[in-house]
C-alpha cells in the first residue's frame, strides 16, 4: 500500500490525475468537492470517500476506517 497526494489547482487537473492513479485505488477528498456541481457528482459516483476537514475527529475516524479496509482488502 502507498499514498499519493495530489494538490490540484483546477478542475481539469482531475482528468490528468485519473490517468496516473493506479487501479484498485481508494480516493479520499475534502467534502467541499461534493458541492462543485458536475465535478461533485462525478466524484460521488466514482466512489470517492469524502472527509470534513473542519471536523478533525470525524476526518481522522474516516481515514482510520478506510486504512483498515485497505489493509484487509489489499488495495492502495
């Protein structure tokens, strides 16, 4: 398992990231992306796990559960 951190600057960057992210990858994104119109819908439909950065404890809980599942299912 490994972590890829993408600090994109525009919506078009997402298209480039899709090309370099490996298969069986678990994407995590800030919850604010969910409300960006068609980008938000595409993120939600693709199975991205959203975290609320303003609620630190909740974000840590989501990431912890995701990491446990990733280890158990052997995904990146």
